[in-house]
């Protein structure tokens, strides 16, 4: 029987949003314990707005991950976690690329490509730490190795950036989240 559920928010995405003009987003997590196994659900929203002298790129979308963690700190009365885990992730987003092209004969023209309702999926190998700070408040991080990106785009443009995954020009990528969590206990652990 589970002893509690934790809810949390990624502090890195919350801090990046007001200070990095090219990024906006948030991410949350919930996990429930079954002895040393944790069922984990993560969800979030990202958007990027990139511009250069002749091009501008924008995307916006949602993502979620579901998986399990195995806690290797088995006899800790504080229920701290050092874990390894696995996630299946999916994202849905739209993106748009606008390019300004100058031709000496025809003048300035604008080329616009877009993908709406792009779907992506990938897997993640995770590790991290969750530590009880006091009472029901926890802090911790997750390191992610993201692999196996698969996209289905209805338009002719290949996706550049997938919310929750990152840039698509790599077969694999790393990610890092730093969570502040609140635990709701169901019962005391034996």
C-alpha cells in the first residue's frame, strides 16, 4: 500500500521564463510510493521564440512523461530517495519558421513554413535524488538521458525543437530538472 503522494514544480523552468526571453515554460511532477518503487507522472508546457537577421522560429506545446523509479535508499526513515528510473514521454506542439529572402530582381519575399499538431515520443533513462528538507517539504533533482525521438509531422517541415525533449538535430540529449515538492502522507510507513 502506498504511504503518500508528492507534488512538485521544476524551479529551473520557472526561473528561466522571466530571465530568458527566448523560452517560456513550466513543468510539474507527481509521484506515489509503493515501498521502494515510485510511479511518476510529469507534465509541462514549453514555447520557444528564436530570431536571427533573416529568420524567426516559434514553437509552443505540451508534453507529459510517465514511468517508474526504483529507490536504492531502502531503510531511510526520512524516505529520502536515490533512484534510477525509466520514462515514456509524449509531446504535442505547433511550430512556425519565417524566412525573409531578398532577390535583386524580385525584391523582398517572405517564406513561411509551419507544422500544426506535431506529435513526438521518446524514452528517458533517469537518475536523481529527493531529500526531505523539513515536515512535508522536499527538494531534489532528476538527470535525464533522452533517446529514441520519433516525430509525426503533418506538414513538410522537419521539427526543430520538441517541447520536453529539446533540439531534434541530435539522436540523444541530456536534461536536468530541480524540483521543490510537497508530500501528502496517506499513512505511516512500517
